[in-house]
C-alpha cells in the first residue's frame, strides 16, 4: 500500500528487494521523527496480516478525544499487540477492544502508560511522548511477524529531506510529492541538500512521462542529472538528520523515565 503522494524516483529498483517472506507486515521508520510510517506498508495475503489491518481500520472508531495523530497514532498502538511470543493470530475476536486485550504485549504497564500519554495529548510534543513510549514497548518485544525497517532501509523517503536530490544506488520512491508543493529549482538549488521542509519538491525527470508509458518496462526515463547527488553526500546529510532525531529521542526518553 502506498499513499497517493508517493512516486517512483528510480525505475531500476523493485519492491521485491524489501520483502521478507517470513513477515506478514513490513513497515519502516521515518527519518525526521520517532514514528513508524503509516502511509505505506507491505502486507502478505495471510490471516495474520488481515487481522492486523482490520483491527487498525476499526481503531478509527476508538480514537481518544485528544490530539491523537489519526492512523499514525493508532498504528503505534497496534504494532506492539502482535509482539506476544505465543500469540495465536488465527483466533476470532469479538471486536477491537477484545482483540487489544487478548493480544496485549507482556509489557502491560508500559502499554498503559503509553495509552495515558495518548489520551492526554494536546499537541505534537505530547504525541511524541506517546510515540516514543510505544517504540520502547516494541524494542522489548519478543519474536513476531511484523518487520519494521530502520531509517534509510525502507523503499521510500520524503523528497524534501535532501531537497529532491537522490542517487540510483540508494533510492527507489519519494514521499510528499503533492502537486501543490511542487517548485521549479533555481541554479543555487543544484547540489544543495538542505532546502525547505514540509514539503517543497522538484521534478526529478528532465522529460515527463505519459501515463501510457508507465506500465512499459522498456521505456527509458530521462532523469534530471542536476538532482542526482553522490551517495556519500546524501548519506552524510541523512545521517546528520538521523543523529539529531536520536539525540531528541534519548533526551525525551530520559525525561519520561522510561
């Protein structure tokens, strides 16, 4: 599943590169905050995946009367619920609440604390506490069939993270390609990896594709070489962002005494 504002930047890569056939659902972590991405995921046609996705969908009716983050927040509640080592995902449940209780992770005290953060959240800072708490619960979980790829290991990232610069060795898809935020780059933007945040982007193709060309594997994409940056520069830039997020994570974790 992919969001409507996700597109392929590198036609030479394939989604199969990111599939672990032993897992039922695959997510990846975002670069710029503590979240597991909700807008795109890989799901196996399995009973476990169907139960997970159905529960996630039904959780929309259970959202607290707070600043909850919608599907992004609900995702962080549901992922820990598949972490119980002896979980029988083929069981039938009478509803989302019964399912949540029956599949509660062993770290139940931490789970309750996470929910408390969510219920009392009033802004993004409060929601970050909830997200971090859930991440800590997942970190201590046992074997499960949900795979969460680390930052930079997923099939997609936000285009604005590197000012729409990319490299065919490491990139596949870009997120946040909303037409309303599309800009034309200037000479000074070429090679500049730090740009506007949330969510300006530049067209990475020199010649736009027609929709009829998209299904054809033999069509040569003509990329704008001005936006292709060295792998070393991209990775160094992204690593600096990641280090900032990790610093914020550890600082907040210490404050929350988790």
